[in-house]
C-alpha cells in the first residue's frame, strides 16, 4: 500500500504537507534503491529480526501496490521461489519473472493458476490499510476488518508451520485480533519497525508456525 499523506492543521485550515519535509531520508533512499515506496524498509526490518521469509519460499503479498514488498520478498526467496501479489490498485513497476500480480479483491480472486500457486504458500504478508478518515476509532475499525480478511487468506492458503505478517492500526479491536492470531499460530509477536513514521498508529503482528 502506498504511504498515507500527513494532514496538518495550521490555524483553521487543513493542508497536505508535501515536498522535502515529507520526502524524508527513507523516501529518498527508496528512490535511490529503485523501490517505489519507503514501506520496503518496514518489511526489511521484520525480515532481519524475525526471519519470516526463507529461500525458495512461496510468498503471498496482500495489498501489494505499489510493489516495494513484492521486490524485497522476491530478493529473499530467490529465483527458485515465488511471490504472488494481490491489490485493488495496479502495480505499475517492472517485476522479476518469479513475481505474479493479480488486480482485484482478495476474497474474490478467480484466476485459477494464481490460486493454485498460492495454495500451500509458506508466507502471507499483509500491509493493507484502509483509506483514512482522520477519526482514529473509525480508521482502527476499518483496519481490523482488513486484518480479518488477511487472516482468512492465511487460514486458506498458508501451510502448517507457515508465517504471517499483518499490519493493523492500534485501537479497541487490536487485542481481539491479536487473540485470534494467537489461536492459530504457535508464536505471535508485536513489532513496530523504526521505519514507521512516528505519528503513525500502525503496528505489525508477526505470527510464526501456523498450527
């Protein structure tokens, strides 16, 4: 998912911040390293700390646009692995041969070949986020609904002992979702990468070894 724009409120007027202050050093680093978004460094931190993805794995990336997680996951699985991405938005970047993307609703995919490849994957990643409203309770609830969809996909396609990474906004539903994940995985950790923007309410659930 593309990074959300910060909204500030100087006086009584809402303005969107842009320019050099918003394009922080990680945004510039991502551009220099040919990633479409700074979100790649969140997955990189998760991988370095938890070793979610292994060589030759098949990875299912939910909410894969604009493609940074696809590229990083592809580098981790190697040319003998597979990375499969799904998003409502198109992915416009050039992708390696072992990456396949389908545009559409994750629960209504009808591409038979794609579904056959996803079945028995070792990793499910979800960086999905709702269109934000500015109301924390509403945004957290919408995030929770997306997380439930991601967990459903993990239940459907992930192999036993597979791993699951899911972004969720902190809110009243967070503990409920954590409990749901804990029931289905042997290990469940909470992690906020340093590369998350400081004002962001997003956090990641890292779940390993599907029961």
